[in-house]
């Protein structure tokens, strides 16, 4: 069996949907679907029952799940033991990804794959970050580097930009602005927006428009730390909120549940690498160089993006 397909199967089972499984795996949904269908053909039966609410495991899928987890752990243990027996040091390098695949959009997978291929003796581990822990995970050494979205500002943190993409306005399809093909940022200033209270202040002030003068009386607090919950609160509270176009495309609820409107003069959303300031670890330098090279070569994969 293909270990990658088994990993995808586990992600879908744990997340309860193919879309969420793809986001966690940081791959395009069609690629994950193809791998799942191939696995089902190999097993000889369906592993999930599909409905408009997501997916649930069939009896065969429930039977396969513990075996899949065991096989992946066994493969990882085997790799570690072989490296130890050969005298190789097993280095672990942890990459944080803000909101999973959203972190560097369509470049997230190529960056991670290329870095692993260039560093075959290193075990590259990925940790998904959210709005609340994106700074602390780097500051506390939980991750070595993080693929994040600006602003990423702290005295002890450094940020290397890779590319930027447009910023859109997300709101309910019933909102009056939803009928507009595009709007200026000034129109948004008159609307209530969400305040992501668990996010670092510099980050939330950017996204709730406080930096542009939006009054505190228009801020609606939310405890959301991921894009799906964030978008649900946009709908629940009838607010409007800025979001990177790639975040809307890859991580939000999407149409017709919510809609995105072009904001003609909004600041672009910058994707980049966050790391501890002054960190001279060669692997950190290698990751930055790799991500920069991948962005320069594959920027066309991200719609409407430009190199930073």
C-alpha cells in the first residue's frame, strides 16, 4: 500500500471531510481524491460514505483505520532505526504552517517537498499553526521556522517575505456590499468587522483595520483561530472582513456560503517565513533559500500573486 495514500485516508477520517483532509495534508483536493480512489480500488471496497455533510467511515474503513495508523508508525520507526544503526544522526526540523496549506498557498507543498529532497538526512516535521499560536510557536522553539502571513512583527522575530496576493472582502451573500464587483477600502471602514481576540495584537490590528482608523465601536470579538470558524462568525455576526485571496480560495467556506469582493486599494497580503532573529542554524538558512527559490520558479501556481 502507498503510505502517502494511507496518510491521506487517516486525515480524511479524522477531519470528517475530503476538503478538510486536503487542507491538513497541504495538497490540492483533486490529488487527495485520486489517491483515495486508488486506495479504495486496491482494498476492493469503499472506505467512506459520502453525504452533503462530509464523509463517514464504512465498516471497511473503520477496520482499516487502526492498521493504517500502525503501518505509518511502523514505517517511521523503521526509518529511525535504520538511520541510528548506520551511525547517522537523526535530525528533526519542524516547520509551522499557518492554517496548514493556506500558509504559502499552492507553494506550500513544493516548498516542503523540495526542502526534504535537498536534506534527505533530516526528518522534516510539519505542525499546523493557527491565529493564536503563530508567534509563540516560533518564540518558544516549538517550530524551527514558520510559513506565515504578515504582519509577523516582534522584537525577537524576523520575517522573510516570499510573495503577496490580493486582499478580498469576505461577507454574507445577503450583505448589501455582496452585490458590488469591487469596493474601495473606505467603504469597509463604515462596516463592523471581527476582532480575533486570541491573535497577536499587531496581527489582529492589521486585519480588523484598526491601523487604518476603524473605530473600536465597530469591532465584534471572536474566539475563532481558524479560517472556517472565522468565516462562520462573519456570517453569524453580519460583519465584513479582509482575507488574503489565497486564504479565501483554499481555507475558507467558499461560495455560495460566503462571498468575496475585490477591495481595489487594500494592502496586499504577504506570505513569508518567520524565524527567531539571529538564528544562524544552517537548516534555517537552507529552508529560507529553498523557499525563496521555489517561489521564484513557481510563483505562477498562485493566482494573482507577485514576488515580494
